[in-house]
C-alpha cells in the first residue's frame, strides 16, 4: 500500500466543479420561475405561442430568416439533412472528433458519414482534407464549430460552391459565435443547434433548432418535425418524425436568450484568465484564440502521454474535468462497417489522446480559475 507524503497530504482540496447549472438558475430564478408559471397556467404545452416567439427571437439573434425548433440537436441535424432530399446512402463529409451525434444523425437520415481530418490547433476540419475526399457520391458537407471555435467557413463555402454541395453547419457548441460579423449557422444553407442544458444557451431539458434563410426548406422542416403533416392528421411528405420543442423549454430559452451575449463575453474572460495563468506551463497547449470564439469548452492539449495523469491529479484536488472526446467516431464499433482503420485520421486520433476540458462557464469565479491553474501547474511540475 502506498502512502502520501506530508507535502501531498497538505495540498488543499479546492472543489471546482466542471459545470454548475444551479448557479445560473439562482441568478435567473425570478425569470425562470415566471416563465414556468406562465406556461403551466396557459394550458398549452406543445407548438404554441412560446415556441413561435422563441423561434422568432432566436432567428433574429442569429440573423436568419427562419428558425424551426425541434426536440434536440441530433434531430436538428437529422431533419436538416432529410430536408435536402438526398439520394439514399449518399455521403456526407464531416469530422470524427466531435463525438457521435453528427454521425448518428447522418445515419438516421439514411445517408453515409465520411470523416475528414482536423487541424491540430483549432480542432475544426482542414479544408484541404475535406476537398480531397469529395467523390461523385458526396452530396453534402457538415462542418462542426467545435468547442465554440468557428470552422473555416470561407474556405469550406468556396469548396462547396466549386462542387455544388449544400452545407449544413453543426452549431451545437457555437451559440453566438461569429465569423467576420456573421453568426455561425447563417453561412451555410442550414445551421443546427442543440439546447442541451450545458450549452451556451441551454434549456432545462432537451431541445434543438434549425435556422435557414431558405423559405422552402423552412416550410419543409416544419412539416418533417410533425409526421410530415401539411395540416393536422394529413401527411404530405415522407420521412416525417415527431420532434418538437415543448412550450416549457421554449419559454425557458426565451428567458435565457437575452443573457447569451453577456454569458459568451464572460466565457471569453475566463478563457483569457486561463491564458494568463497557464501560458508558460511545459507540455500544455492552450486553445487557439480567435475572434468570434465563444468557449463552450476550454480544451487544452496535454502532451507526453500525461493527459490521464493530469486528469486524475486534478480530480484528487477536487477539480472537475472532462474529455471531449475520448474515442473518435470513425473508430467507434457502431461505425465499423465504414471500414476505417486506426491511423487514417492521425490528427483526430492524436487529439483524442491529449485533449482535456477544464472548467469554463460564466459563473466560474476568478479564484476558482486561479485554483484550477495552480493545480495544473503543480501537477505538470510533478510528472
């Protein structure tokens, strides 16, 4: 049995959570409680005035003509792809380092995901890698704005135009992120959002939305989210499902939406604190700092095979962390039939072994960030 040294025993337990939804609720309690009471007292709980109002408000926030809300972010991607009416098994090019929801959505739409490699610093897809993969079977592109960092949409859109391909933006982690003043989700043909509770704009349950400037696609999406109905009980298009944002979640999102821009600024501030405190730590690569980043996550890279050791050391100090994501989609057993082998996406695979997400949310205090940074510096110095 190993024993701790007196120095190790003296190290304080700080307890910094990876996230804390209760802090946000406490700050907005009056608004959230009022929104909840408003819906409960209305007697209308599905596709009513709260949904209509939220869709209008979120479309305006993003700068889009239309917002169609749905049940969750994966269904947003699924229905956006289905709305394009692509041929069965057509290929959709995306990335493998963003978990599996995107690939699952592609499969749900009856299509085949193919994966491009990503940039080591931005964690978003490399346009050159993307274009090299395009074949006659490629029918859509689905870039991911990962961790709040916008993907290189200028280059992606140029590729899409050369090959006449629609672009569906995965904005699940980029609420309010911008590229040259344009909000992510408004650059491609369709932009898809998740309102999972931990997102920059999170519901108190599941929720999602699709934004677009295309009138016909918006109308098609409104039918697809409710069984393909043209009107109640009359389905006119195939492929419809039941995917609806409920009135309560819409009302809660309406209460939170006016605070989103400020929350994003607070996330940027906390990211800057980390940069100041961790800039000189050996073996630690900080995330790329670009205009428009909204820091859904603050993800560092830990080299030398030390990532898991650092995660464990922080846990022992009471500091929450996470790994986004430990196994790329192309190596997941569910996608074995795609035929990928280890080594085919070298940057994606290397990042899966080195990325570590540190606490980064609007209510995180300066003292907590300093405690996380001190623990990181201490742990890195010991390995």
